[in-house]
C-alpha cells in the first residue's frame, strides 16, 4: 500500500510534467516573434519532430525498462530528461537571435522533453492504478486532470513572464520544480509492487489494440491542433493580442482539466461509455466553430477553444482505462502503447500544419478540416466504448508486472 507522501508525489509529478510538456507550445509566440527567435511556422512545427520520435520510443520501451531497472528508476530517468530539456531551453534564450546556435539547442531540448514525457507518463499512470486498486478509473482521471492543471499553468506563467519581459522565467520555474521533485522522490520507495514478481509473458498484440491506436492517434491530432496552434490562430487569424492568445490556450487546457474532474465525479450517473461517445462530437463542433470565426472575434475564439478543451478532456484517460479493462493480455504495455500513438498524432499535427499552410491553406481552414478527423474519432468511439458499465475495478487494472527492488 502506498504511503500518503508517495500518492502526493505522484500527483505532483503529473502536475509538473504538464507544465513542462506545454512549455514549448505556450511560448509559440516567443519562438515566432522576430524580437526573439524569429522562427517560421514550418521551423516551429519541425521543432517538435525530435520530441515525437523520442516520446514514441521512450513510451514503447518504458514497460520493459521498468522490469529491468525498476519502475522508480524509469520515473527518475524521465524527470532527469525533462530537467535537461528545460536547461537547454534556458540556455537557448541567451543565443536566441543566432539561428545556427539556438535552433539545434531547441531540437535537442524537445528530444529530451519527448524522452522525459514518454518515460514518466506511463509510469505515473501505472502508479495511479497500483496505488488505488479499488478506484482505478477515478485515480487515472485525477492524475490526468492534474497533468492538465500543469498544462493550464504553463500559458499563465508565460503571460506573466512575458509581461515582465522575462519569458525565460517559465523554463526556470520548471527547472526549480523538477529539481525539487527529484530530491523528494529519491527518498521514497515508489514501488509498483510490494515484492518481486515474474516478468510478464509475451503475447501477440490483439487486433483490437489497433482500433485503440487509431482512435488515440486521431485524438492526438485534435488535441495538438488546439494545444500547439491555438495561439497562432488567435493572433494571426483573429487579431488577438498575445495576452488573449495565452488566455485561449489556458482556457483550452483549463477545460481539459475541469472536464476530467467533472467526468470522474459524474461517473456514477453518467456512464463513462456515454461520455466517451459524446466528447468527440463536442470536439468536432468546436473545430467547426473555430474555422468560422473572423478577425476581431478574439473573445469568441477563447470560448471556442474552451469548448474544444471540454471535448478533449476525458478521452485520453478513458482510452487507457477501457484498454486496460479489455486488453488484459497486454496490460503491462498498454499505457505505453497508447502514449506512443498519442505522440504519433501529436507529431502529425505539430509539424504537419506548416506544409499544409505552404499549399495556401490558412490556419482557420486547417482547423475546419480537423473537424473531419474528430468525426472519424466519434465513429471509433462507438466501437470502443463498452456496451455496459466498466468491469469491477479489481478486475480492470492489471498494472505492469515489474521486478521491484530497492532503487
């Protein structure tokens, strides 16, 4: 049974990881501004390619690494990678006007961020399941809600620091938080199991997993369109100020967080399967709304991105929960696989928008086209949502079997 301190550290780690994850998108106006880095849309989008590649590799390897070196060490390695990423981002601020020096630093920083995310997030979801065996759905939703809280704080911090003309205060804040988290975590056992267990046997990947993979890839595209491109949509298409653009991003992530909490609490009278089927429709509607807004409608844009956040809110954690309940044969690697395909969708949206714009499409049109992706996601949600209520929690979560020993 995990201690209260261990539970708190896991949830705090989720919050801090959320801040770190959105640091680069939250600073998108900084990267695009001639006053700072002066990146083009294509250069900005390409910056996320190393993050996606490393996140996919790390998340796929996380379960096997946890068996080999313990879950805690994978978790600590992930935090260290994130810390290194923020350090390089801070260093790049000193040479921001020199593209040849700054851009390689940014690429290495995003690669380390991807590795940190891919190692840490599957482990945190495992901890949430193992530490709360009687309430896995709620624990996973709460963890992801706190991760969402971190994603809300990042654009808020950026708005504050940009107002003070010290935008680099965001990576500095992340460095302080990650360092504190590492110092606290290293003193805790943070075991996924009470004692040694055998390594999980290898199984063929069930065909059903690929439906989950397709769904979460599409979800990654939809979430990233909002998370990475909302600020540029606000400033370039809707004529918003930098503060309004930051508010739109904060509204998106804020509703992601609020929605996860609300749906976790409402699960007793609003079945998760119903929530899962409805939310992609909300996402599609939000994309259509965003595409129809015009210059000068910044306030409506903030509301539209908030609606998109509500639509995205519970889809990732419920995909993990439903997958663990159904695909018990691969439960040890399920979360890592879901995170890997989520990152694939992230990558498609992160660096795919630039090439689309080069064909003559504007951001508003691309947002409108993404509504089609959300509609396909709604079809897949109907295929994946359980026909009845989820299985009892004790039978639902089968965390990754690891060989736990003292770290």
